[in-house]
C-alpha cells in the first residue's frame, strides 16, 4: 500500500511537470512569429478563459459534479472581480512576454515570484517584514539581475511585461488569501474556474477590443481550431493538476517540483527553440536566485510546522489547565456559583472537551486559565 501510494504521488507530480512545461512551450510556439505566428496574446488568453469557464459551467450546472458556493453580489463585486482582474492581467502580461524574450529567460525571471509575493503580502498587511526573509529576497534579486545581465537577447519590453505579470500574480495570491478567507469562502478547482474564468474573460474583452480586434480585421492571421482547442485543453488540465498535486502531496512539494520543472523547461527550451540560447552567466545568476528561493521555502516550511505544533499542543495544554482548575474548585466551591459560567467548567469531566483531530478547535467549555494562556501565547506570537 505504501509503495502504491508513493508511486501514485510521483505519477501526479510527473503529470504536473509535464503539463506545466507543455503549456509554456505550446504557448511560446503559438505566439512566436518564427513558428505558428499568432501574435495576439490577449486573444489566446481569452480563449483559455472562455473554454475553462464553459467546462466549469457544464460540470457545475449540467453534470452537477460539485455544488456552487453561496455567492452574494457583494462578495462577487468585492472579492471575485478584483481577483479575476489580476488573474487575467498576470496571464495577459505573461503571454505577451513570449513575443519578446525566450522561454529560458522567462523561467529565470519567474524566480522573482517569492520576492513579489513577500512584497505584496507586507504591503497588504498579511505578512511582517523579517530580516531572514528579506535577506533571501535580496539574494534572489541579485541572482535575477546577474542572469538578466548575461542574457544575450535581452529585451526591455519583454522583461517589463514578464515582471509586471509576476507582480500581478503575486497580488492575486495575496488578495485571494485576504478576501476569500475573510468571507469564509473555500473554492475548489471547478468552482474557482466557474466564478473567476467568466469574469476574467469579461475583463480581457476591453483591451482585446481596443488593441487586438483591429489587428485581426486588417491582417491575415491563421486560425486552426484543433491547435487552439488542444492548447486550451492543456491549460485547463494544468489548472486541475495543480490542485490535484497539492491535495495529494502539499504546497511545499509543489514548490520543490516547480524548481525541478524550471530546470527541465530551461533545458527543453534550448533544444526545441534553438534561438533560446543561454550563457554561463545566465546559469550562475539563476543558481544564485534558486539558492534564495530554496532558503525562502525552508523558512516557510519551518513556519508551517511551528504553527502545526502549536495547534496540536493546544488540546494538551487545555486539558492540563482544566484539570488544575478542577482541583482548585474541589478545595473551595462557593454556594452562589451554581448559576455562573465557571460552574460548568469546574464540574465537568475531561471527556467534555471535544477535539477534532483533523482541525483542532477551541471548545466552548474552556477554563479561564486555558483561555488566558492561549491568548497570551497568541499575542506573543
């Protein structure tokens, strides 16, 4: 059973790496003027969003695979719309970068993702500025600068598009955490596409109408149904595979697999696209940036484990505190406390404390000592 589970996990990781690399290389091939020559990144992104939204609608409303969440107009306007806007922007700018710079250099620039996420998280107040994380971010930035300096076909426009897309994606991640968690919403892959894809499509329609529609009317651009259908299908499968891998392994494993995928993708891009040459300075700078990324991931893993240990230790401390309070109540119990809140805590039993092993919750019948110590620990944290 253990071997079967391990093999299945590796299969999921392989599928994720294969789909992620395939979508990036496929998009580059479709958009590049040297190959399929479809230089309309907004149109390509709209095709992806339209196809994903249609499939999600079919799964939710027709097949009823999952049920839609309770979505009010206020939640949709304040949460879904801004998240969809930055999601569409990150895809738009990222796809536009393929017109100007190589796949290998794009992957090197993507090492800035932790830097952008940390900066946006501090800006939005969801994370605190820490010296250890800041030093890692500085190392990543230095590595990316060195890698950019060593790029033979450096293009300012493509670099600006890619970096802007990275920061838009980072802001989307932070907004997802802030807005959806604040409203208590949990979206699975299907419901995420069900709500976000149509809104992203609508957001992209305005720049498409102003920038790319006139170009499509006057130029002879080829449109092959099967190429765009297979491209959109790969993008949809990638979205599902990410959530599948996270559910099977965890976000940390996906980060490690992402680093491996980047190295594989850089190597493949130089073979598939001969113009995508890399230099020794590229590799050196990227290696320095990856050191910072690995150290950042290590810090995040430590933080997650520390929070898990804190949660697991809460029930034990509460039980000990409750027993201590029960002993003191056995020594002296005033006659006028029969109607007080403390009587239910003092005259209960340990079995009254109901603990969910998967998601430990603070029970309602906590002693005052337990609540005080827990609150003090949280404040000190």
